[in-house]
C-alpha cells in the first residue's frame, strides 16, 4: 500500500483531534471552491464533527444544486473553532470578510493548488501540479478513509470538472481522469452536473455575453482579445457579477487569440482583471503577480487601483511584453 505523505498525515491527525471546524473559501467562489468546501464539510459532519462552511459571497446560482440544505453561510462574529480549513484560496486577503471572523481558532489549515499561494496558515498543503483543489480534497478523504457519499462525489466532481474546463485544460493529468472515474463510481451524477453547471445559464448572462461579442477588441496582431464590463453593462442586462464568470472563454477561444483579458470596473478607481493564456509560453499568473494578483499559468487575475484606461494600458503592455518575449 502507498504510504500517506507526511503533510497529509498531519492534516488527518489534526482533523481527528479537533471537534469544531470552519471550512472557508475565497471571494466570488467558483465551482472548485464551493465543491471542495462543501465536500470537505459534509465529510467532516459524517465523521461526527461540528463543521460550518463560510463564504463572504453567496453560492452562484448554477452551483446551488450542490447545496440544497444551505450548508454554506455568511460568517458570524465571535465564534471559536478548534480548526479552520481554507480550500482553493491563494491568499488570506482572498477570504474577504471571512478572514475577520476566523481569528479565534486553535489551528489553521490551507489546502490549495495555486502556485501563487502565500502559505498563510499553520499547515499549508499546496500542490500546484493539481488542476483542482477538489482532487486534493478527494485524496484527503481517501487517505483518511472517510466515506465519499454520492452527495460528496457530486461536489468534488463539479470541482474537478469546472477547474479543468471540463477536462480540456493542459493542467489535466491522468490522475484527474482517474479521480473523475472514481467519483462517478461513488455516485456523482454526471448528467445532472453537466445540466446544472453548463446548460442552465440565466438569460441575463446571455445578454451580458451579447455585450461581450458586441464590444470585444483584438490588438497586437489579434493575439490579444479584451473587453470591459462596467456597472452600466450589468444594470442594462440585469446580470450579476457571478454571471461574468466564464465570459472570457468566448474571446479566448477565437483562433488567433493567445491571451484574453477582461477588465471589470468594480469601483471608479478599482479594476478587476482576469487573464487567460492559450500557450504555456505565456504565464499569466506571472503577469497578474506584477499587479499584486495571482492564479495559475493559464488563468489568473488581479485587482488593480487607478484610472480604468491607465489600468488597461499597463496590463496590455505587460501582456504584449510577454508575447514578444515568446517570439524572440
Ligand atoms: Mn481552483
């Protein structure tokens, strides 16, 4: 039998000793974050632990099928936890308001797959070669010999599927397919997950997508695609910020495009930038880190202060520089 890695064993020992848990995730949670958080929380409850699951932001509509009992909730003041576990969260700041309410704890565990993770906890299990945090949670549950119920399998399959772009990203590994196969064996409902996550977009998102197609720009020999999302675009389409997730894929998927950027005006002087790269020669995580953000080589982001057009100019210049470095 394969021996359990030391870091994993430390996490399992801590999990067994502690009684009260809080499982936390990042702001604007995605499928990997919610799936990992919920999967772990439900497994802890199955073990007889008192586990809550906190997020600053609500569960996106398309993921709400994973949480019919509303396990995910907003943080509450004044609680003590034996153990706090963060999943899929690259930095403490990305916990948002959750960070303020988990200070009263005995031990803090950080389970993540972002190479840019700042190792902010007491125990940090960071595995950047893993395409999703969901796969790490699955390994943890298996090593701890915890039952993977069909409900947990749904959560973790959603995590793996969404963070690999349905098993399309280059980060997908043989073990990813093995994990997915095992999760289906454990009862993950493939058809239902695909229907809920990929085939149930609200009309408001489609209106926002129409705005994207109407307004995106191509520059630098059509190698860079970008578009803006402004408060007025959300107001006009009735879309929420959660609806903007994945819109970038539609311009990334154009043939000559190598790097795609979305500029989202959060406040008049704060822009959220998302970046996608189609080549391993351009690491958008490195670009995002220049602006105080982070992520993965193929998908990253940052929140940048300054006048919107100044932010656009600086980011596009950094992307151009990275693309030119490939050519030379
Ligand atoms: Mn992730």
